[in-house]
C-alpha cells in the first residue's frame, strides 16, 4: 500500500513539474512573439515616416477625382497644395471639413472643428485638472482613413494614423496642443509659436 501511495505521489510531482516547465516554455514563446511583433511594428512606422513630398504647385487631377468618388460629388469650396498633401475644404451636413490626399491621391483622413464638450469625459476631466490655468482654444478632430497607410501631419508634426482630437491650450504667451485619443487619454503633442 505504501508503494502505491509513494508511486502516486511521485507521478503527481512529475506531472506538476512537467506542466510548470511547459508553462515557462509557453510564456517564453509568447514573450518572443510579442518582441518580434514589436520589431515589425517599429519597422513599419519607420517606413511610413518617409512621406513623399508633392511636386509642383497644382493640386493633382487624381486627388480631385478621388475626392468626387470619396464624398459622393459634394462640391469643393477650396483646394490647396501642401508639402505632403492635397487639401480640399468643403461642407457636408452643415459641417466644414478638410480632406487630405497623399502622393498617390489616396484619402489620408479628414479634419473638422469640434467643441470641448465633444471630447471623451475622461479627457475633459484630465484637461480641466492638469491644465486648469490654461484657456481652451480650438478643438480639431482628425478622422483617419483606416485603409490608408500614410501618417498625417498636423501642427507641422507627424503622428500615427488613428482618430484623435487635438486641443489648443493657452496660458499667457505659451500656447500648446494636446492630443486626445478616443479612449480619453491625453498626451502633450507640441508647442505653438
């Protein structure tokens, strides 16, 4: 009887040690995959950072055609050639919107003016607490075209392509911009001159 108990205990200990070593191996494999994924994302961001400058001073015919397709023939108010984008301003549903097209005449995203009340509650509370001495200025919403790989440039600074709010804050002569993600996270973005 003692032999059976000892054998059973030895079997349990062996199975337990084997399971623990498998857990360690699985955890190491997951960590390795996460590390590889991080490297791939970093390489992708590096590749995306090299925005191609547009040549010439005229807005691309292809961008104008793409705009007509993308926005169901809404009339354009104003076209402008920027360093990296063709920009069109128009009204849709009573809202003034600007759309940005890249070198390949693909829609990068749109911007529109919003109010402080449009921000997620978490962001409003954070800004009201951390920047209570600042006056809230313009609030811009960038709506990313998820099908575009091109990053956007706002306030002369490039950022990862995702939907974000940008809030201008001023305290005396100091004027800054904070970036607000859709979950309400607030991040310092840049200082305006």
